[in-house]
C-alpha cells in the first residue's frame, strides 16, 4: 500500500485520513514512520508556498491575487487541503493586469524558467497563464493565470465572472479565493478538461472532499446553474460521475438532471470512466489508457490545425533529447 500511495501522491493524505479516524495507533510503527515523513514533507512545502504567497502580495499590492487549488483549500482550512502536496503556487489575476504583474515580479527578483522561443510564444498566445516564474533564492515556482482554461480550448469560462464572485480572506494581505461553487468547478475543469489525469487520486479526492464539505442543499441547488453559466457543465458532470463511481461521493440525482444540457453521450461517458478507472486502479491497460487521456487533454485544449504541428514538434524534441 505504501508504494502505491506514494506513487499516486496520497501518502500524506492517508496519514490525515487515519488521524481523523483515530486509527494511527493501530498502524505498525515502521509504516507510521513513512506517514509521518510524508506529513512533514507536505507541511514544509505548504509553509514554503505560503511564504511565497506572502512575498508575492508584498511585491504586487494591487490587484490582490486569487489563490487557486491547493493553496486556496489550505487558506480556507478545508479538508481537501490536509495532506495535499502542491508542487507550485497558482494564482489568478485579471488579464488586464498581466503586463504590470510580470514587470513587477521581474523587478522583485522572480525570473522565468528557461524556455525556447516557441514555448514562450505558446504560453503567451494560446495558454491561460504566463510562463512559470521561479525565485532563484527560494526555488519556489509561481504560475500566474489569467483564466482557468487555455484560450484555444473549446470551453471558455468567463474569468471576469470568476473574479467578480471571489471572496476576500480576513487577512492583512487581502488574498482572495474563488467562491465555493467556483472552487469545485475549477477542480472539475482541472481534472476532467485541462489535465490528463496525471494525478487521478489527488484530483478525485479534491472533488470528493469539496463535495463533502461544501455540499449542503443550497450548494447543490445552485451548482448546476453556475456550471452552465460558466460553460463548465460537462467537466462538472464528468467530475461528479467519477467521484461517485470511485469514491462513493453522495451527489444528488437532481444535479445530474439539471446538468443534462451539457451531459456527454453515453459512449463518451462510458469510455472516459473506463480509462480513468484503468489509470486509477493501475490495471494491465493503464499505460495505453494514460496515453489516450493525454491525447484527449490536448484534443480538448487545441483545435486540430494547431494540435498536430504542436505534437509533432514536442515529439521531435523529445526524440532528439533521448538521442543526445
């Protein structure tokens, strides 16, 4: 179990679940050592990312950043943030602020990771974020977003609506987070549309725990309308279906009924559920399933006339790197 949990990025979350259930005392000591080590690694990473966020808000006073994903869960004290190992800091700003934010970060010591001209143009023209920033002294990576899905994607959630509904936290630095409905919708879009299920357990646990903690009757009643308003009905349908199938997440049937205008075909739904299950459970067909999910993520992210040259270029670059 330990190697599987570590490979899926769930070791610290396993510690949190056992601790919440009062079961750590029944775990063999040599196993507990691994769980404690994962917890300390995650806590150290969280402290470093919180400090990076504080440095960011001091450098860019206005507008205040909107913390995304794992950092948002931790700032809100949600269960989804406990034991979640985040690799970088994700923040959202209005598109109109991108030039000013980038200039300020450069002046404050952050730099872009080394990129080839094509990759830099790829981010700036087609993606929903700037090239990643890294601070040379602290080594932390910051992803500055102006949207939650790429510009070239088939779905186009309105960033202005997300930003307008964001909540300001009761902190001196004025950091904001997405509203509860949008927290879940962003998790759904990240897992089932923008990503290739590289971390399926982490993504599904995010969705499950957000549903469990935020999902009162008013939340479920308002969620489908918000999803359709933001053009995120289909990712939400997939996310809730996968969470209910894999983790038994209690989602009211009325939510799926109200999401029917955005629901996928029966064949598409069956195929995605099968592919994700293969990857999550590491079945014999997990490798081709992972490849199919990778292709699917790019197919949704870019139109065919852009996708094919992009994949050819990336493949050629990888082959050259292997041969050198």
